[in-house]
């Protein structure tokens, strides 16, 4: 007697798909309820919107124009060339997802990823990693540094991975932006390597706890390695002996900028060389070209050029707050531009972009930095924006890159919930 052939039950397949969709929605809700996303409701809304479209099987609807209108309430005339809100928010969302699944969600068997160059989330299983040895006990006195140590370790891993081969090459298969931006127009076609001098995130912590900001001479003398004056620490000083310990730590924001630049640099005719600020020397700025990321607060090498500029980072003589001094204010300009971290997160902050010769007088050095994370991100976005380059060329009446030499720009950046919404040019100067 012949056995009856089993006929697949289509209902079972549908049930499995529904179950997988429900599990993904539950995961999204757990992530969205995390404190980091509750403090950033617009990024939370973006996460839910993207994941729901992906779960529903409608990835074709996830494009920059649709997201700008639906999530960020932009008008139907939205132009992505002039408004980077979707791209910058997607980068921040990728960062927050990475932080969540490396922190509160480290035990999640499935993670959420948004591949670079796409807005369609994926739900891969977490890679299985080898068992780690049990951590050594942490003394109670070191607890205030626990979160700092975690951040530093994460930053070290990111930077170490990129410094294995210092020369950053474009991602294979990437599509470089054919329209030039400030960086590619300034350095393109010179057949050179441009040194990107990354900020020192360990110095940011040190400066936050010092009575005064460490200057370049003190940085060169490694005075930032002295124990910090915090209570409850080691006998030789409050700082655990292992921090900062000459670690090469930089910001994730800087690495995102380098990654974006590496996609475009070779097509524009130059390579990108990563240099951590701790490894630089004065003589390095006598030859070659550099992009210096960070103000003197996070990258003391920026102070090499401060005296040549009208807009200078420093302390406000009236109250000691850190900001941008306008040494020769013109009509309708302020003498000092500053803001608090909370104002930068939900309101206005300020940044500076400047093009100068190196210490030997040859082109070119590009300085990019803001007062806070949001303004720094806005300035970095502007440096890679074709629309911003067009505006800069009009201001400087520049027909060729060398016409930008001596140009400095003061930018105003508006952010909501830590997400950059728009960048506006407030003032400019050019010294020949």
C-alpha cells in the first residue's frame, strides 16, 4: 500500500512568518523603551517607522524623500541636496543601535542593523563569540569611572580597527558623490595624502575635571597624564592609574566623518591618512595637508592656528564659559558665541570652519569643529555637502580651491533632541 504524500500546510508557513514578525516588533519595542531612545523621541520615531516598513515587507517605501516627509515633517518639495536631516539622523540611529546592543541589549539573541547606504533595517542573529574570562573584581572606589572606562574601551576598539592600516581606502562597491564638496574640492586632484588629525576623547574627560583647559605646550609635555583631582580614588591621585594611560581614543562622530570621506577621496584624487592627535608633533604641520577635527578643548593642535583667525575658541572673559570669540565684530554680530550642552541639544550651537596654509605657508589646512557634539556634527556634515560648497564659493568668489585660502566661517547649528536639523552661515572672514 502506497503511503500518502504529505501536502505542506500553507497556513503553517503564514503562522511562522507572523510569529517572526511579532518577535521582531517585540524586539523593536524593547529597544524603543530604552532610556537612550526615550531621551531622543525623534530617533525613536525613526526607528519604529523604518522597522515597521521592513517587517511589513515594504522596503521599497524607505527612501530619503518619504522618510523626510513622514518622520521629519518636511514639505513635499524636500531636497536632499540642501537638507541632510535624514542622512544625519540615520547615522545617529546606527550609533544608538550599536550602543544599545553592546550595552543594555547585549543579551539579545537577535539584533537590529541598518546597513550603511540603506534605510532598510535587518534583523540578523547575534554572532556567537568565544567565552570571555570572568572580569577581575572592581574596587568600590573605582565605580565613578566605570562608565568612562567602558566608553574609552569602546572608542579604543573602533580606533584601533581603523588604525591597523592607517591609510583609509574607499569601501569597495561604494558610489562616490559625483558633486564636489568643500573637502573634495579643496584637496582633490593634488595626488596627495591628506592627514585627518582626530580629536583626543580622553583629553575631553581630563579638561572637564581640570581647573583650566590644558594648552598645547602642556599636552606635548603629557601633563594630561597626571591624576585627576577627584575624591575617593587612588593614593597618588583620584584617577585610576590606567586612565587615561596614553590610550588613542577618539569620537565616533570623527570616525563617521572619516568613513564618509573615504568613500569619496580616491575618486577625487587623494588618499586619507588617519593621525591621532596624541601622535602628532609640531613639525608634522610644516609639510603636507591636514584636516584638524576638534577645537583646542579636544584637539590642542587646533591652537596652532588660533592667532591667525578672527573666530577663536576660548574662555569668555566675563564668565569663563567656553565658546567662540569674535575678535573684531561687525554690524549685527556678537562678540562671543556660546551655549550650554542642553541648548546645543535642543536649540542653537556654533561651529567654525577655516581654510589656512600649513606652518610652511603651503596649502592647505582645514579646521572643522563645534562647541558641542551637535554643532561639530553639523559642521562635519556641511564640509561634505555640495550645497554648502556652492555657498562658500559664492562668499569667497572662488574659481579655484586656492581662492579659499584664509577663509573662516562661523556656523549656527540648530538641533532637536540631539539631531541636527539645519546649518546656517552666520559670518565669514577672509585674510590674504
